[in-house]
C-alpha cells in the first residue's frame, strides 16, 4: 500500500494562521482521508479523523506490531 493512495493532499502550516483551519478540517471530514501538513518545506504532521486513527491502531495491535495501548 502506498501512502500517496491514503493521504488526500497536503497543506502548508501557515494556512492555519490564515484562518483556513475550519476549511481544512472539513476537507478531512468529507473525504475521510488524512491531510499532510508541511512546515518549513518538510513533512510536519498528519491531520485525520479520530475514528480513522483508531482503526489504524486496531490494525497495528491485531497485527502484533505494537503492544496494547
């Protein structure tokens, strides 16, 4: 599985300082895909729905990759 297939798009961290956070969060909610945040030309963090995060953690735990949380 390629991460580019999972992550919808990327946004710049400065967009949050320009009042675009609600718009970015809405994109994540509607698409059900994470958005990568770029800061200083580097990948900084990922924004995703909490339910999607829980699904990933469950898959990791069931696969034996991580211990119980």
